[in-house]
């Protein structure tokens, strides 16, 4: 019995090197595995990756498009991160984004003549309230009867998407839109200004400002402190006299409101009307982004750009005849490797010889 | 002396960052009761787990009857006649006693004729005074009976050496005495009994020899005539420790806390406090004895506002505080040290600074309307940590890495620094070593001198008799005894803990001269 065996040994403290290296290696491994898959489908993986890179980060147009995608991604990711901080698993950012878009659209569709200084703030507030209330619907049963919020937020996504479909196919449909499921275009006053000669719109500032505000709230505010305590241990929180139910309601509302703001930014900044299919699943990708960023608001900004680039690169690859699913596949693989790699931050692999001496590896 | 059954030679066991056993030698003789004594983390449980086949030693040899053995699993150890009864019983609750005893054996109750099997178990039981009803389901048994099942199971499997890990931790004094009588019988029948413990009086009462470990090293082996508490403590702790505290008896102040016929339900919705009434005065420690699970935790939670009072009143300074929110009760000056230090008393993921403001973060001292005051929070933590001698390597490290003693000191530092009027503490020294226990006890006595009313809930009668001014007994959600400590009698308190309601009257009838 002299066969050496591998075993995991718990580290005394998480390795700081690994915390940094693992996301990097995970991305590389995901690219490698994705490359194998691509070559199996008869593509040249290097060529595909080259196209994906130049069309997303390697050219001015590509980069601005990447930022355009990163805006709703980072907003929804910030939204879910707020809830995740308190261990409320809000996976309904997609639905909250749709409801936010709907709430914001109501104003220009109903009062198209409002001046810009009333129109934009009004849309922001309405979008946030609509998204927030949508999440709040699930917070009430969660707070009172402990109804699992994962199920309720997920199910309400479908309701929200179908509800917006109902509006754009029905009562809100543009009579001049030749029967397309779209509303009338918004007046100029309801459009967020575009910048840098591109489609990048002022929603970028929403994301930047919120990331900074949330960082401050979580690090330095009294409320952020109590959210941290509740998220770490509900029993300790009630022992300390914190009101858990009230915080569940507030946090879910805030989480939904931020995703609602993402919806507002999409209809006001990009599309200029409400229509069928306004999001290619930002609210779901947001969960991955928030998780990879370890719920750190500033990290969310960076990871959102990476995922925005993946999405834009995916579209570019599609033009070259590569399945669109490649980008989604890579997203999934990155998460997969990061989660798997996390074991290595807390454990190390040791080679054990039967005699008892250990060979560190 | 009898013959050696087991020899451990130069046992070394390493865990990441810890040398749990450092070249430990140990001989175990047939017919002896051998106590392994040591503080938490001294390596006594590790050493016994090595002997019982749970851990593989990194170095060293195990010899059974002179033959070297390599145990790959507890099964190998059992086959060599070494059985261990763990602190947490490993029984299948819905099964009968007989099924549990034969569980995992090749000849099960179905194979061998049931009657024959039961007869042989019964014979074993009679031999050692361990009689049990083989047809009872395990969940119906008391803790003491479950322990007996574990012991019989090991004997039935032919154990020559029986290792018991802190066997009295969950027993009443009467049950413990019974256990010790049985252990003596086993020893005189030729078995070796190994007792892991940190209770000195037990060692003195039953052990023939004592092996003392400190920080993984063997520091001494005492023969029966050398066993005395002072020497054992010196070996265990490495320095002399005061066994008795100088304490001032309470100058009975005003009644601060009064519970009047309080009723409450437990988590399963069953009544757990039944018309419970008690009072605690300023500057007084009321020690509540009781076997855990008799409503102690619920009592503490009801006072802290964490559990609903169904009926009855809780008065603090004559003000009814029943069913106020935990927050209001904290602000009225009620401090609470829960049994669950990490997870309730302290937040595992947060650091010492954050944990020290857990209850006071709303106070203007530590926060404004919106923002925390990081400078004040840091200074507070630094001051408390040095004042209460909490051993933390850094202020920003999550508290979950701290030892039990340091967690308890941190928790007490926070609760005491709020200058409470009432302090509710539950099992304050559970799982702490002698050094930490002493520190915690001294803090409580100091707090008492500052006129705080203290409700001390504990299972450890030594602790209660050393600290309390009055001793109460809680059984099945009721207060079944309440004596000034000078008049309290250890045996009587023990009887009341088991539910013997009329103990006092009976004692008085039989022995009119009893003091």
C-alpha cells in the first residue's frame, strides 16, 4: 500500500493569491473548453475568439456596444446583489426590469407633452416604483409566512414578460405601427441623451452612481450594517433587536427598484418605446455577474463589461456562422469554473504518501 | 498490577496548523479505571480517537496485548476489543434497544434466534448492573438510559477496553453516581475503562490512575494515592488556579426582575414554561439548575423578548416588559448571553469591531442618523479587547476563527460594557477550559458587585454553588426549588433536577436533623 493519494486540506486562511488568480484561470479554462467544443463543430476556435474580441473590445464601435450592454447588466446585477447581501435570493431581476420599463413607459405614452425636466425624473421614479413593487409582492409572503422567494420571484418573471406583451400587443399598441407589437415612439423629451457619438446613453451614470452609493451604504451606513448582520445570521439579528421583517420588505423593494431602473434606461436610452422582448435575459445574466463579483458593487461594474463583451462578441460570431449559443455557453462555463475553483481558496491539495509524510503541491 | 492490555507509543497526530498529539505514550491495564484529563484542545479526544480507530496516527504504534495493530476504521478497533462511547450518542432513535445493540453485526436479530440473543444481552446487563428494556424504542429512553445502551452495545461486541468521552456531561448527579458504580463493576470484571473528562471531582471519585495532557503533550501520570485537585489543575493549566472564589454575599437590594406565572411555548408549539414565577434582586446571582431542555433556553428568550409570553407577567423594576420588542428590552438595560455564542450572540462572518457594536450600533456614540462612526467603533473595540483580555490577532478577522473562550470573553465584554441592570446568562462556561472558565466567572462576580441582577442558568452544579447567592431548580418549565446557597444541598438539588417534587419534604421526614 504505497500508492500516494491526493487529499484536500483546509487552509488556515483563504489564500489571497488564489482569490485573485482563480477568476483569471477560470476564464482561460472556459475559453479552452469552449474552444474544444468549437473545433468539434468544425470551427477554428482561434478565429472565432479573434472575431469575438475585436468586435467587442478591440474596436471603438465594438467597445461602445459592449458598454451599452454593460449598463442594464450592471444595474440588474447591483439590484440582485442588494438582495443577495441579505441572503434573499431574488432571481426575478428580469421581471422587475420589464415592470420598470412598463412603469417608465406609461408617462411618455400618457403625457407625451411633458417637458424634459419632468419627463426623465418622472420616468426614473415610476420605473423604480414599478420594479420595486413587483419585487415587494414576493417580499410580503416571504416576510410573513417565509414563502420561498426563489420560486415566487422566478415565477413572476414570466408574468411580467407576458404582461408587457399583453400591453404592446393590446391596449398600448401603436395604431400607426403596422400591427407590430410596439408602442408609439417616445417623444424626444423622454429619451436619455446619447454620448460619445454612440449608443452609450446617460444610463451609464445611473450605474456608476449606484455602484458608488451602494459601496458607501454597505461599508459605512447604519442600515448597511444591519443588512450585513441579518444576511450573516438572522438569529443574531433578532437577538440584537433588528427588525428582520421590515428589512426584508425594504431590501426587496430596493432590489426590484434598481432592476426597474435598468428597464427604464433600456426603453428610454436605447429603444425609445416599449416593445416585445426588450431584454435578452439581462436579469438572469445579472445573477452570474453579481455572484462572480462577490456582491462587490465596484467589481460588478467591471464584470458587467466582461459579460457585455461576451454578448456583443457572441452576436459578432453569429454573423460568421457560429451558433449564437457560444456566448451563453462561455458565460456558463466561466461561472462553473469559478465556483469549482473557489474550493482552492479555502483548501489546498496535498499529496499523501502512505507512510505518513506529506509532499506539498 | 494487572497485565497491560493496550500500549500507545509515541503517538503523533497533526492537523493543519496544530500538533494535536506530540509523542504521547499511554499504557492501559486490565481492571483499571483510567482518566484522561486535559483542557479543551489538549488533545485528549484526539488521542482516544486514534485508539478507537477514527484517526490514523501520523507516527507511533498501537499495541494490543503486545501485538502491533493498524486500525483502518473503528470496526478494526472494535474487533481488537476497543470500543468508544461518544458524547453524542450514535443510536437509531426509531429502533428498539435490541436492534440498536445488534446493528451492523453480521448475526443480526433476524439471523440468530431473537430469544437467544436477548438472553445473552440480558446476561451481560445483569453482570454489570446495566439492565435495560430491550424492547423499548430508543427515543423513549432518558439520556442516562441511552448511554447505558451504548455501553452494552460495546460490551456485547466484546470490548475489553471501553472509552467514554465526557460521559457525565449530560447526566444528573444521581445518574452519574449510578454510572460510576457500573464502571467499577466492569473494572473489577477485568475490563479497562478509559474516561475522558475535565471534571476533577469525578476523577478523584472514580479513577485509579490519571493521565494529564496539556497542549498535546503528556505532562504527568498520577497514581490513585497521588490524585488531588490542586496537583491536577497545576498539571492541566500549567499554573495554580484558585478553586474557590472570594465572593461577597449579596447585600440584597430591591427586587429587579419578577416573573409572575409566566407561560410560554417552545419551538414545537408545546408548553415549555408553566406558571413559572421567580425573582432576582439587584446585586444578586440567582443560579438556576436543571437538566437542559426543561425550559431554560425558552425562559431566557422570554425575558429577552425573543419569545412570546402566552400568559403571566414579566416585571422589570415593576414595569411590565412582557412581549416588548427585543430592541426595547435591550434599551431598558437587559443583557443576555445566549448558549449559542456563535450564530446568536456573535455574528460568525463579522469581525470583532462589528460584533462589539451589535446591540449598541443605534446609539449616538456609534452612529449618526445615517452613518456609522468608524473611529469610535474601532476605539471601542480596542478598549474592550484589552480590558477583557480577548485574544484576537486582528480587528478585521471574522470572529468565527476565535476559540470558545475568546468568543465568550468577547460576548461578555459587549454585554457587560452596556452596564446592564439585568444580566441573563445561560451555560456561560460550557465547553470552556479551566482558565477561560475562571475568567468568565470572575467577570460575573464583578458585575454582581456593580449591583447588576444576574440570572445564571447552568447545568454545572459546581459552577452554580460557587457563584450563586440563591439556587433555584427548574424542572419541566416550573421552578421546583429555591434556596439560599448556604442552605442548598447538592443531593437535594440533584433530586429536584430529576423531577422528584417532594424531595425536601421527604428528606425532612426521614432526617429531621438534616441541615
